[in-house]
C-alpha cells in the first residue's frame, strides 16, 4: 500500500475550463493476488489492473493556453497512442507500439 500512497501523492491535477480538479497524469497499478484454501490447498490467482487516465480535453471547451494548452495536447496525444495499443491487444496482434505513424 505504500506504493499506492506514493502514487496518489504524486498524482498531478489542475484546473481547466471544464473541471476544477482535472487529472493531469496517468496511473496504472497492477495487483496480483494469490489466495489459498487452507483446507484443500487449492490456490487462486487474480490480477487486478487499476487505471486512472488523465482526461481527454477538447481545447475549444477548456480555453487552455500556454503551458496548460501544451499539457492538454500531450495528454490527448498519449491517450490516442494508448487507444492504438488497446486496439492492437484486443485484435490479438503479435506486437503493438506506443508510437503512432500519423
């Protein structure tokens, strides 16, 4: 749990024209849980993927300028790249990349 507390403390937020406390960073935590039935010795394994993504922003709605505008562009670009990765995984493509050729 120390790692989760550290991640939460480092979470970046900022005000935009759409949201007073907009998430400005991505967080992905993968938790592996192993449980054992003490009577039978049977084991169960579970993987939990917890994802908090910075919000996609329509620049014209937020009124972002300067550093906040550049940050919004970066967030939108990273979400676009993530979409490509997720699409590749769901299509069970052999490899996926976080770079877009567009």
